[in-house]
């Protein structure tokens, strides 16, 4: 028989657990916001994952159809292309974690 594991959870929008709500390594989920939290070893509650509707947040990358759906003038002025090594270095140096939404 399967074992059911229930995480600490909230169904209230924008409700974020505090460090006193969780033990180090413990996970909590907000089902309304579709966000997963965890308490790290420095006793901070961090966001591990959150759901974003593709196209609703400009900080997320969205797969383009060969750039045919992007205005060429805007793309030329706003698009910087870095090598894989440059992207990895920038993300590693600044601790940035980013998500790619495929739509």
C-alpha cells in the first residue's frame, strides 16, 4: 500500500510560511499561489518553485516560433545574446535561478 505524505500547506493567496513554521529542510506549499517553500540551513524560508502562466511574467523566457511572433525592431534593440559559458558564469556568480516557460 502506498504511503501518503502530506506537506504543510495553505490555500490562502499570498500566505508565506515563516521560519518558525518550518524546520530546516521542511517543505511547505501554497496551493492557491502554486508556490513551494523550504527552510534552508540559515533558517530562511526560500521559494523553491512557483507556477507562472506562460507569457504572464516578462522575466520568464517564452519559446518563440522562429521569432516570427516578435517585432523585429524591438528584438534587435532589446535582445542580447550571450554564449552558454557567459550565461552560466553570470548565473553562477550572482546566484540567479531562472525558469523557462515553454508555450
